[in-house]
């Protein structure tokens, strides 16, 4: 049996998104002025954070709830909490 690629494994992940985000950038100015590398845009496995223009966009609907953004932001500028009950990531086995 061939090993599945990370892309194939991520395809099995399903999401039930709430209308309200469970992720929040606390200070957009901090991201723009004091965070030149924008690490949240590359360490998130769900690619939730995107830098567009002068703002970080948060696509919370694809969050894997791993918490990497909560510990990886060098400025503690991301508020992370679990989605409300019944919402969020749903893992499926192949």
C-alpha cells in the first residue's frame, strides 16, 4: 500500500464553519509594522493566514485547530479559542 501524501491526508479533513471566527488578530498594525517575516502565513498547516495589502486575512473556516498560531506568533498577537460546540474540524480516517 502506497503512503498517502500530506495533500491527500488533508483532503480527508472536513470543516463545519460557524458564522463567527474563533481566531482573531489583536492588532493589525503590529503585524504590518513589527513583524516583517509574517510567520503565521507559513507555519499554519491549514493556510488560514494570508497577508493581503496591509492586513492579515484570517480564513478561520479551514482551521485545523492545532493551536500552532497561538504558540507560533512571536508577538502573541493571535487570539485562539476552540469553535463553539458542533463547529470546527472533523477528521475522517481513510
